[in-house]
């Protein structure tokens, strides 16, 4: 393997060296000026294309003086230079750098005002790779190389500033991308994974990244400063009227299989997508082809935890009935059957005598079957330019069965056995949830003045039946051992219903200054009923009511929250929001075994959000926010949960709501190919809800939620991304660094324990693509943590985890695509008996079939070295825990994939 990797590296370096010897390069320089204001244009995109085939050579952004330098331009070849800037007319100029020169200076370039985006008629191949449009960054999909048959996820991995983790989650500038739309229409609700793993890359024209604001913030043109991101896809003009899809099926060793497909029918106004998937290879339930050619983590993954057999299906429908009315809806179904075996080894830190538990070991086997239905609908209606109405509703239904067997034992610090337990737990559950949001906003003729109203409703109901049959054996030093037998059935009902409204009024106060006043009222009602009966030998029924494990609990939370804020915006460069709010909170609860509670609280909510645009390519921002969290009905209900006889969980009706203060400062800068982002965070919480643990007279661990003060955290992270491009290859380097500190106080064995944790994490990711022939993506990540306890100075556990991955794709010879995914994970601090280092190697060969290459035959081998395992370590306030779960191991799969597409001409 090492020899193969060395040969590949030598081959890549040799190709680059030969290419460098063949072609000589120079630099083109110039300045861009706004013809109206006669001021330099900052952050204009400068792109250089070859005249011969319109291929992109390189691109940069202008600096604050409007200057640019485009490097790596081939000498002696005719080129086009394209200048693009939002709001100004694009400009193209032909040029060529003489072979006896190293650079050329162009005369000043003056841009006039654009006339309603004439850029729309621009040739796709000669559009700039990236444009900055106010708060939106737009990427030209045609400027980024991927392997054949790639999907959206593969394309997104090539975009500067966007980071994709091993699970396919997207972030940009430290913010999560939580939603994907197509031409502004929702696609399967708020689940970006469906689009990432199903949409083919070749139908996408542009990718736009913007803030995912609430409807009220969109209407008021305000921001909280902490919004996540939304990604919008614009389809190619010649491919947004027609249909396309992909179907696949495969079978392999160990009776492993995959089958499914998707079909999509799009036109300018309407979008219809249908998908289905079935597999027992631990793939996510997002449908898709299962073969993301340029994403080894998803295409050659299938490790995960346990064994999962998944069947899914979904339908998405969006339609623009008119310019005023748009509707989006989706339905998704999934069924999962899961089996897993878990081995746990836990070492307690504060064991001071022979009666205290020092080691806890358990073997657990569990299985479950779940079914889920999810329906979403959204309606956007704008009867005129002054009014907006929006309705969004969702319904979900779940049901399932589960069972587990747990065998556990505890020992003291000298290794003597203290107790053992064995129990079998089985049950079934069903539930449904409903949520709805309605928004209406009306603008007035005076610019900046508007009024808005939003209504919300949510309900969540779950009913379950649990059967617990087991034994707890307690060993005593005097030899008088005891055994407690458990044979009980519990019927549980949990319901939560909430509704509320927010009314807002915005008024311009002065130039660049506006005021927003709001009032919010919310009510939440919760019910948590538990009826537990022990088995009656005389009747053969569970009719002996256990009063300790039975209760009918209700709680009601009412929140009244007025607030006012001032918003300042000057020339899109300085933006500031300062506000103040008050919150009256009332919490009431009743219980069969506790007295009724009625508590009132008052919280003050100052807010601040300030940002300053250092340039059109950079910004520094600061925000403060306060938030409150109410305890759940399960945390308040004082009824023990003995699902694990050695670990008892119990609620606390005296819990108070917590209040958190969050501070953040960030800075970002982009120069087209270079992105960097940094942030500092600090937070503290009063009345934080933490868990108190202690051991009872049976030496069982009892956990109860309590309020605690003095907990806080601080941290910082930085991201740097750099892209290099030429006509035939691209290279991207991405680095993430993070440092965090936290101080947590918990109550353990009737005493307060202070835990200080210091952690560092870093990740380096590289991606190299040469034409459509080679794609090489190595990465390395490290995570270090060190924990210190004030009550156990001799035990300060640490954790160091290294992960190295490399993905290699070779599209050679013609029609053959070879995939390799290698991952090595090492944790030097894992407990003895667990494997410290694991190497996982997956490989596949794909051969494209038919004249149009729409078919593909695939042979894949997973876990070639038979080392796949899943081991993790966690450190808490009172113990260190190592867990190993069962994983899917070596198998092979032979599959066939076929792509369909038919597009009509534009009208």
C-alpha cells in the first residue's frame, strides 16, 4: 500500500513538472473604476479565459484601490479578461501577453451602471467563478471541476469557504448551512442531505449562499447576527424544463443489498421529485444513488454503528401558480430495523473507599424497528408589493418496537464485586407531532414603516408501553447478599402543546436609523403520565400498582416578552442593533406525589449586534444575546426510571428555568481564492440544569437534574481556505483550528465537584483535481483534551485522537473510474482491552456503459483489511468511559446504475 501511494504521488508530481516545463506563464495587471463616481471598484471579480476553448484560466478579486493581478496566464496565447461586479455592467477585453514578457499592464477599466442584469445573456463558460452580491456569495458551478456522474455534494466540496464534514454537514464561515432550495423553492423541507446526495451536478448553473433569516427578519430587513446559512441552487436554462433521474441496484456477500432511484420533473414554474431507497448497508435514509463518485465517505462508507436495514420513499412538489402565489410541499417515509451490541467500560474518578463503585462494565444487546411519516407544506402569497403572507405547516407520525438485554456488574477500587444486574427491556411506542407558523406583514408608503404578525402552534404526543424483567444482586461484606427481582409494565403518556404570537412595528426614526418594537406571548402545556404495575402471580396480570413508579404530572409555562430595538445601517458598511427586552415567566405544575408548584420569574434581555465592513471583502462583528431554557416535563416529574436497575433517573419538581448570556466576536476576509474566518465565544449560565449523581444504599447510581451556578465556557476557532486553479487542474487547502475551555460544577456524592476541561482540535483538508482524470483528497485531524478535577488531584484524564483519511479517484483508462478510501484512527488513551489504532480501507471499480455513458457497472469491497471498528472515549465530571459498538465489517457489492434525462427547449 505504501509503495502504491508513493507511485501515485510521484506520478502526480511528474505530471505537474512536465506541464510546468511545457507552458510559461505571466501576470496581467490593471485597475477597475466606477465610471459614474470615478471611485475604484473593490471586490470586482476578474476572470481570465482562453479564447481557443473559453476555458477558465484563473480569477481574483480587486483590492480596495480597485487593483488586480491575475497570475498563471499562459504567454503568447489569446485570452479574454472579464470584469464583473453586482450593479455594474460586465466588461470583456481581449489581450495576450507576449512570450518575451513576464507581465502586461492594461489601461484603467471603467464600468458603467448595469441595465437590469444584462449578465443573464452571458455565455456560461465565460461567467466569473464567484460574485459577491451584498450578503450573498454566488458561485458559477461550471468553473469547478468534479468527476463524471458527480452529485451536488461533490460539487460543494470544491467551493472556496464551504467545509463538508465526514457526515456531509455543510458550514460556511463557521455557520451551518441548514437548508437547500432550488430556484428559491423548498426541496424536501429543511433536510439538505436529500439534495446533496440526489441532485446531479451537471444540471446546476449557480450556487448562492445567504443568511437563513426568519420571515419576520426578512420582512423587516434586520438580522440577529447569528443566523445560519441557506444554499440556493439555480438550474441551467436549458435543463430546467424536462426530467432526469437515476436508478440503481446491487447485491453482494453477507446478503448485503442496495436498490433505489429518483426521478425529477422540472420546468420554470413546477418541480416534482420522487425518490425511493432500500438497503442493509447502514446508509442514511436520504435515498440517493448510494454512489457519490467523488465522496468516499458516503460512497464507500457504510460503517456506522450496528446493523441497519432501511427503506425510504419521498415526494416533493413545488409550484409557482402565479407571480403572487408559490406553494412547496413534501412527504417522506422511512422504516429502519436496527440491531447493535455495545460493550461499555466505565471508571469512576471519586471512588474513595471499598464501598464505592470504581469500575462498571456492561454488555448490551438491543434491537428496534421504527416507522416515520413526515409531511410539510409551505405557501407564500404576496397579493401586492406592500403585503406578504406565509404559511408553513408540518405533520409527523412515528411508531416502533424495541428490545434490549443488559448484563452489568460493578467493582470497587480493589476489584471486589459489589453488585450485578441483568434485565430484559422491551416495549412499543407511537406518537405524532404537528407544527404550524403563519406570518403576515404590511409595509406602508413611508419607507421603513411596517407592521407584522406571526402566529405559531406546536404539539407533540407520545404513548408507549415498556416491559422490564430483570434481577439486581447486591453483595455485602458480611455475606448477607440480597436479590431484587423486577417484573413490571409501565404505560406512559407524554404530551406537549404550545402556541404563541409575536406582533412587531417598525418605524424610521432618522436617516439610517429605525426602531422596531415587538411583543411576544407564548404558552406551553405539558402532560407526563406514568402508570407502573408489578406482575401479580395470582392473577397473571400487571395489576399491582407501584406507587413509587406511578404519577400523573402536568406543567404549564407562560411567557410574556416585550422588547424594543434600534437598528442603524449606513452605506451597507456599518450595521448596528441595540435592544432591550423584559420577560415575565410563570411556571405551574401538579403531581400526585408532590405538592403543586406556582413560580414566577422576571428576566431582563439586553441585546447587541454590531458589524463593520472593513472592505467589500471583509467584516468584523460582535453580538450579545440572552436566552432562557425551561425544564422539560420529564425533568420535573419526580418518578424514578429503573430501565437499567443499576442506574436510576429521577425528575426534580423544584427545577428553575436557566438563563444564558452569550458573547461572540468574529472577523472574516475573502479575496476570491483566499478565505479566512475567526471567532471568539464566551458564555455563562445561571441556574444551569445539570445532573446530580449519588449512590444509594443498594449502590445504584441515582441521577437527578438540579440547578447550578458558576458554569461557563470560552473558546475560539479559525478557518483558512485557499484555492489555486489553472486550465487543467485545481488545488484547495483548508485548515480549521479550535481551542476551548469550560468550567463545570456538578454535584456528585453530596459534594460539589469542579471540572475544568481544556481542548484543542485541528483539521487539515486538501483537494486536488486534474481535469476529469484524478481527484485526490487527503485530510488529517487531531483532537486533544485535558480534564482536571478539584476533588481528585491524582486523576486528571486526557484524550488524544488522530484521524487520517485519504480519498483517491482515477478516471483512467477511458470509461473506468477507480475509487480508494483509506482511514486510520488512533487514540492512545483508550482503555486496555480496546483497540487503539484502526485502519479502514474501501475500494471500488466503476465501468461506464453504453454510448452515452449513462450506465455504470460497479464492484466495491468494503473493509478490505477487516479492521473496521467503532471505539470512543468520553470524560465527564465523575467518570471516564470507553465504549465499543458493533459495526458492519467486510463485504463486497456488485451494482448497476443507470442515469436518465430528457430536457426540452425553452419557450
